[in-house]
C-alpha cells in the first residue's frame, strides 16, 4: 500500500467523528475546519451508481449547448463533456488537509465529491454537471452547499483552493486565477479580472504582477520549494505552445473577481506529482501543505 493511501486512511480515521455527509446526497463529504482555508476536490471520485446515467454530449441549440438525456441530436464536437477522473486528487486533498492540521494548526474545510466524473462534474454549472439526473443534482447541490456552509462559517477573508490534476506534457503545476494564457503572454491583465481581486485590493502597495507571478506570488512559493509552476517568477506565462488551465466554474463562482472576501485559486497538478512513486507523491504533499500554509500566513 502506497504512503499516500496510508496517510489518507489515517486522515479518514482521525476525522471520522466529525465528517459531515448531507442526507440529500451520500456522494459528498464535508469535513469542517477551524481556519479560513477551504479545499475542494471535485474530480477525484470513484463511485459510479447505476441510478445515475452517464454524462454524454449535449445538444447544440443556436450558439449554445443544452445538457440532458432528452435533447437530440447530440453534438460531440461543440457540446462535448469531459469525464476523465483526476487521479489521486481526492487522496492528495485528504493528505494535505491532515498535514495542515497536525503540523500547522490550520484544519482546512475539506469538501470531496465521491462521484466519478462520468456521473457528475462538480466544476461545471448544474446543467452540464448533472444532465438533469436527480441523484446527480442532489450531489451537485450538496457539494456547493458544503462550500457555501464552510465560507459562511468563516464569515470573512478566506482562501479557496480548487484541487485538480492534468496530464500536460510540460509537467508543471498550473495556478489558475481566471486570467487566460493569451493575457498572461501579452501582460494585458489586471486584478479586476482575477479570482484574487480582493487580495490585491488589500495589498495595494504590491504591484498586481508581483502578486500574480512575482516575488509576492503563490508561484514564488512553489519555486522556492523546487517545483515548477506557471505563472511564477521562473515561468511567467505558458508560452504560445504551452498548455494551461486558467481556472473554471468553481474558481469563478467563489473567487473575488466579482467582489467579496474570498479569493479562489485553481491548482492543477501534473501527472508526475500524482502518479509517480509513493515517495515522490508523499513528498509533494508535504511541500504543498507547507506552501498553502505560507501563503495563508502571508495574506490571510
């Protein structure tokens, strides 16, 4: 059994008495925390109940898509859905949460979707996420209800981490702030279009470029830990040929781009940090916990 699985099992044992599972859906677990960090793992679930039909392609209507199992004809080009699981992100989230609590005294609020992405995608809007399947809708509502409950408990400045996995050949950690690759390359961005707008407003003496990818950034902390990330001082942008995810539905929904006190960052982990040797993965979890804590201490 790998070290990461062992740590995840230990985490489950330690928090068993206080894990909350909403009666509306058995497929989501919420572990309340004691600090102003929230971690979500929307794509690491394994469960594939037969009561929920698989998500397939939607239907193109005009210039938009609708997603259900009734519409015809489906369009797998314009209205395709992603159903690939982000392997080990659930276990990494549990591992990092345990380390934050036991080593740094910050027990993050932890929300995990246990459904496989073929059944429900918690990082999409409700229609695309569920295809109007009753049990999938209940799970989506429960997942986002848990995030809202965590943020209501904090009731103030908070950092939301949306944890994902990707298989891009660059093998870097992608930090998503809702700023597109083209804007990172051109430099045509500002805090007002980012999911960390509030962070910038409260630290107005720091140029936003420094908060995003300079000496005051999360990317700098990854760089200091020996991990390549983008954007960061070392890799300011992905380049025209580089792959990069800028952040999705959940980062938009809970981040501060449109106001509020919650900053959201999507962290996309490369395959090498999720499915390498147990030693490598476990070592990365320690580094990630330390990085999140340092960022929290700096700004939250």
